[in-house]
C-alpha cells in the first residue's frame, strides 16, 4: 500500500511492518498507540522504525492512518479532560439572572 508520511512516499505492507517491528521492544505508551502482533507500541515509535525518519518529522495521525489502512488496531491516548458543560437554565432562572434578581428556586 502506498502512503505518504512526512511528505515522503512509502510502500508499506502488513507483513513488512510486522517484520520491521519484530524484536523491537515497545516504549511506554503515553498517547496514541497501535497493536502489532501481541504488543502495543506508541505510534511515533512505529513511524520511526518503519520510515527510518526522526519522529519529529511526522505526526502520529499520519502513522495511525497508515496502520488502520493496513488492518492494525489503533488506540487513542488519554485526552485532556473537558470541564463539564454548564447546566441549562430554565426560562425563569434566565430571566431572573438578566434582571439581577434572586434565584427563584433558592428564594
């Protein structure tokens, strides 16, 4: 399969990726990862091994897209927690807030 990673074309195959990663010890996973064989590797480590490029030269998304197209399972990393959405105000609470009056439910 032809893909472009860091503006360079690569001809990748599932067997080729398996062969390249054989014997490579996985680093600690802190973000996006891909399961190759029985091991889970950080996508940047996989990209560095299969392209022989510095991992600063490509994004993890480029590697994830290529690995998914080859049939490997990719996992999302921990995402920053979003603050909870504010609760919706009832029309009475909204009107009271606009007019500067006390909260009708707490009065």
